[in-house]
């Protein structure tokens, strides 16, 4: 039974929403912190179940189980500190995927913004060091294509208290990268795939599917923990939740599956977004999938957020750092009032802009699926400079 939870007020306001027939206030910071800390423990435990025959991975996960308890203690000293960050470490990419949101909005491309320089390795190292001190558990490395920045991937490897899921198109995972992942188990490749060969190559280019299967083979042979990221659309929903697709992933050695709902880059592709009925269909399928594949971990985004009291962006559960240091609510909402070149991580998470997003109920409010900030872009922009 979901009860009416009365939060201890910090700078967060309570937003009323309805869930399961009960009135539910947006999840208060203390409750959300406990929820996410418990989720981390469960994630490590679930992954550990399938790695007992893999000594390297088992040793790493046992270390992380202890380390995450220490991270939780460090975060407790800073009530607003999120569990994870998303860091886009480059805007460059070696593919030109159809419907790419990042390219459509200029976040990804061959040309950098006028007057902007990507952050250097020492600048990112400083952020990683701050994150360690503050108890941040995960930093998701994205792009562009993050494996184009091997210098930064190697720098991240040295921060063993943080797990770095690397969201990659998978085409650059060669023997050298496989060796790096083997020696640094806190680097966890997460490969983008759209379904079978037809769906994947149609979006990502001819030959991509064959290339990423070869990459999975290298990771499997090296007994390296890896996952996949699947962009869910109305066109591939049935395919990517089918037993045939999931059996393939399992047999390739995949242990983590991230289902990411497609966000349309223009009105012409809105029909590819999941509507309420399709989101309900996906949620219903997830229960059966998790039961049928106990050796794998499945995470749905933003679908799983509604069980956490709403959108986690804007520092409530995470925020995004772009290649030039701007602290943004999330990759789908590229607006900022703080830059990590000028302020600390602690200052960034306490951004007045983030606070206004939470107070306005744009994050942490009622959540019906889809990207809350993307759907309310005009309201987000109006809050950037508001006093």
C-alpha cells in the first residue's frame, strides 16, 4: 500500500500526484535516497548472482558492495547529492544514426560551438576526484561516442570507487579496449542496439550490427561485464522484448539491458514515441522478462522513474555535464546556469535553476512516462534566469 508520505522539507517543495489510487507526495529527499541506495545494493547483488564462476568480476562486485556503503555515507553529508551523473565527454561520433537527438540539437557533431573548447583530461579528472569525495556511485560516460576519448576512459579507470557505464555504439571495441576493460572492471561498456540486423543497420548504418556482435564476442571471451542500451520505439517494441532477441543477448554474455524510450526530434517522428498504452504494455512485459531472465538486470528509462516519485533529472537523482562543462538537468534538456569550469560539483547540484525545476514540479512531480523536461521545454527555458 502506498501511503501519504510527509517529507522533511529542505529546499524541495512537495508536489501532489496520484498513483495506485492513493494520494502521493513527490518522494522526499530522505525517502528517495534510501530507495536509490537500496536499488544499488540490489543491482550489485543481482549482477553478482551470475558471476560466481568469474573470479575477477566476483572480486570486483564484492569490493563494490563494500565501497557503495562508504559512498552512501559520504553522500549523507550532502543531502542534495545525487547517486549518479551523466557525463558527455565528447561531441564527436563515428556514426550518423537516423533520428539522433544529439545531432539534431547540435550536442553531437563535427563542429564545436563558437568559442567553446571541450574539457581537458585534467578538468575531467578534477570532476572525478570531486565525485569520489562526495560519494557519487556512478558516472555514465556518453557522447557523441565516448570511446573516441580513450585518454578520458583511461583516466576514469583510475577512480575505482566509481562505476563508469560507458554508453557506446560498440564499433570501436577492439582488442586494446577489451584489455583495458578486463584490467579495470569499473569500466562497464553498454552497447547500443536497436533489435536485429535490419532494425540496427537501418538506424545506425550498414554493417553496424555485425560489428557490435563481434565486440560482444570479444567481451564474452574476456568474461567482461557488459550491457546493452535499446532505444524503444513503436516500431521495435515487440522485437526488442521478444524471447528471440533476449536469448541472443543472454547467449552473447550480456548482463544488463537498458530500455530507453525514444524521444522524437521533430513532430514528424512523434508516431515513433510510445503512447500511454504502449508504455503500459512495456511495463507489463518487464515483469515477465525479469522473471524469465534471472541472470540479467533490466532497467527502463524513464519508465522506472515513476516508481521513484517522478523525473530524477535536475539533481534530484542525477544531472548531466556536457563536453564543455555545463551542468544541465539532463541530456534532453540542454540548459544551464552553472559550468563545472567555474564552480564545484557541490555548487552545481545546488544550482538555483535546478531548484526552480523541482519547485515547479517539472522534476519529481507526477510522471506518466516520456521525458518530462523535453515535453515542457518552454517552461524549462522560462526558469533559467528567473529570480
